């Protein structure tokens, strides 16, 4: 994440190109990346946005490439159809979150309210597969609790990795965040929201650098 050209240090324009283009050929991306982004991740009781519940929310605010703030909370999944929601053994093993850890934690509505306040009118979000999972899951949870918040998927590292055709070119076997992180030498504890977010920021930086290097290597000097 940069707001200055890594080749010559001049400002990057709204179209992602260096302000010295075509003298400097660097182009950050096809679309303008907002100066302020919220990288975020959810841990949930399952993959069904209608039936499952959020158990952890984590986010990191990045302004002009600098980390300025963070948000992290467990969420008590509460009750569904009059019955308390318990974590499955699979989810607990995957996330290392237990039912006991969620006791006394904010309710889903309280946690979502706190997250909305923390976002402070920033609507540009970033993360791994947020377009098809985290944002739809969060949006449905908001609706379930009579809340709403506009969330734009400004950066999705899954989509960006697919654009680079890393799997098709034999660089990685799949596009999971853990796989992509390993490819770029990023180590972290996966499937805990805050560490997933921290790794995703590094992944985005690595993808941006990789794209620049690949594009630069294609140029005939």
C-alpha cells in the first residue's frame, strides 16, 4: 500500500499511475485505492450467513499506507430459535475459540454497534474473500439486528491474487490466504481474526510488489 511511486518517489495519481507517466511507467493498480482502508476479518460458527453467527470481529485501519488503529472483539453468538448457540468441535479446533471464551462477551448487536462507531464513516474495506464472505455475512448480521452500514469491497486480496494467475502459473496450489501467505514468506497464526487481518495487510503489500515486478519484467528495455 503506497501513495508514492516506488520507482521514482513521485505521487501516484487517482488512476494508479505515477504522476511522471509515461516517463515513469509505474502503475499501482487498475483502480484508485482509497487513502483510508479498513482491513477486517470475521470468525463465525459456520459459513451460512443466515444460520450461523459471528464470534469474532477484527479490523485494522490503514491511512496512506500507515496502520493507525485497530479493533478486536469476541462476540457472544447468543440464542437461535430459543436455544443457545454452541460452537462445533470443528470450529473450536480451527479457531482455538471455545464457548467459555465467549461467555460474557458483547452480544452480536452490541459488537456490531461498536464496530460501526469505530469505523467512523469509513466505508472502504479490504480483506481476503471479503466480497463473497465477510461483507455479505456482516451485512446480513446487521440486518438481523436492525442495523445497517455501507461496506465497499475496495480491496479483495483473493481477487487480486487471481488476477495475477498465481495458481494457473503453477506458483500456488490454491488461493487460500494461508497458501498465498506461505508463497510470500508470511508466517502467522491462521483463523484468528486479528492475526488474519495483520497477515492480509502484508499479503496485499506483497501482491502489489509482485504485480509491479511482473509488469516491469515484461517491458522491453
